[in-house]
């Protein structure tokens, strides 16, 4: 392992606003940041930013990108998309999951993500029976992450019922299901295997898939610092059903029935009242906004400006992976608000007037915490002890010619029409060079063979 990363002009968030300075990151024996050596401000160096965590992923869905864009029904929605997704999910085994995930994770690294929170519910064989090793599908994801070299926060999903009425899982959902005991055993098995690169948290699929008593029992059994992710309020249908069955909107119900704090990540949280928006912001929870997937599925707009005004924390996730682009997630987070409000430069905070810097700082800090990388300050901004996850931008790139400290992030996020990521390091190890993952060809060959197998009649 190299003892230090190449010197770069590193942009990073701080409590007083973004700072940019020439730095050489020295590594400790575990590939963490050991120390920072400051260079001469006049040095000509490549720009770099800290790695970003992708807060929400269902890796197998990478295989269906572009396969649900044909109108099958005038009422096409999330719910009809889900039918296509279930058909595809039924064809996955551990080997195919590993090969699709490894391709996806390499693509994430090329996009500038250095860690992924994998919201994993494809646990068992298609008929619902556990594999000989009940963690076989989890291990496929762990292997994929190791091959690609991305940091993995594995979030095994508890999925118990097919709706708010507590109905049993349907045939195609059977491979997602666990009893509470079996679920806690899976978490325990996987937690014992954690290392620098692998962290294990907990995911509750959604309020409709986890009965209230089961939720309480599992939450009580978790380690005190466990990260907890949950899909919530993505669909208006889900909100209405929750009101009908539990007498409250999903976020209101969750806050009344669980101790929601900074350990929690609420995925989507698209349909909120002002009071719910304020509640999430005040609790310190993170919202994982999945802009490109929410657009693809026609979910709706997250109330970003209201939430930011309350100091709410958020990260981004590529979720269904129709798009795997950090640039697109952040750019469209802002563009969605511009289209809604018919104004420009909206998502800004007090520390910088730059939209790009505001958004990037937010997702770096909240993302590291939500992914269990330690406190935002320690993990997100390359302080000693943090993961040495760094992304450099191409020196010779049309979006960045004659860039300055003040405009480099905005030019990357709003002006690059081809990918501008140059090199990527995760835990001090280089995984991407010249914009290409170092194992791109080998991983892509396996992905190609897997896709042929998946889509064969
Ligand atoms: Zn999801």
C-alpha cells in the first residue's frame, strides 16, 4: 500500500463552509487518513473531493435499467414497474447477483461514489427457501464489493408482510421474507465479518412490510450505534393506506412509535406535510433522496427547500440504478426545485452561495454518517482516522479549463457533459484511473454473460 496519496488541491466541507487547499494525504496501516501535509498554495495540482457514499442501492435492479420504459398500461406507475422488477428478481441466484453488483459497484466508483449502502432483500432461493448458507446472497454482495473495491454498508432488509393489513407475502415476495429470529441471526452472522471496508446495519423494508411489534422487537435487539434505514412515504398510495390502517401518515406514525434520531436514514420521504418535514429535520435523521429513480418512477418531489430551511440532513442514492451518476443526482436535485419554483440557485445554505458546493457538502457529511463511517466530521472530511476515500477530477477537461477554487465544484456538477472523474481511492487503494475502473474489462465481461443468461427465454 502506498504511504500517501498523490498531492491534490482538495475541496472539502467544514463547519465554517467549504475549504480548498493543496494537501497530501498520508495513510496509516489500515488505509485510513494518518495525517495531512499542506503544500504550497501556488502548486499546480489536480482538483480532488472526498468520496461520497451512495445511500440507497438495490444492486440487482441494475439489470433492469431501460427495460421498463415501454407503456404496458395507461396507468403505469411505481406499482406496475414493481411487477417487472419482481419477474426479474425471481431469476437471480448468488452468482448472477455477484456479477451484476460488481459491474454496478465499478460504475459507482467511476462516478465518484466510494461507499454504497446496499438495501438488500433478495435473501432466499426463488421458492422462498433459505440457501444452504442463509447468508449466500449477502455474501455475493460482499464479494462484489471486494472485487470492485467499493466500501460496503450492507443493510439486510427485514420484510415480513405484503401490506399494511399484515397479509402474508405473495409468491414473488417469498424470497424476501424472514422470521424475526432468522433475521437477527443473519445480522449477527454478518456483523461478525465486519472490517474496514464492510459495515453492517439494519433495514426495515417499509411500514407496510414490517408489522409494528416486529419493528419494536428488532429495534430493541440492535447494537446501540446501528444504522437503521427504511423506505418511507415514497408513494401517495402508501401514505393513504397508512392513514387508513394505522390512523397516521407514515412519518408521523414512525416518530410516534420509534425513537428516530441520527442513526436513522429515511429513504425517499417524498410525501411530507410541513410538520413531518420539520420533525425529520429536528430529529437529526438523514433523508436519502434518490432523485433519478424518483423521476424514473414518477414518485414526486422531495420538499428540499423547506427541509434545508429547517437544517435537515440529506444524502443521495441511485436506488434502481436507471442512472448511476453522482453529477445527475445532485444536478437534478436542484433542477427539480427550479422547475417547480421557476427560480434559479435555490439549494444554497449560509456557508457558501454556490449550489454545487452546498449540495456536495451536504451529501458528503450526512452520507458518511448514514453509512456508518463514523461521525461526519471524522469520516466525511478527511480528518486523521477517517477512511482515505478520495476522488480526483481530470486536469484536462472541458468543464474545468481555467477553473478557480471558487467555481470548480459548480463547473463539475453543472457543466460537465462527459464524466470528469479521473482517479478514485477507497481506503487508500486506487480503484479508478483515467476515469476507468482498473478491472473494468473483466467485470464487464462477467456482467455481459450474466445479462445474456438473465434475459434468455
Ligand atoms: Zn429502494
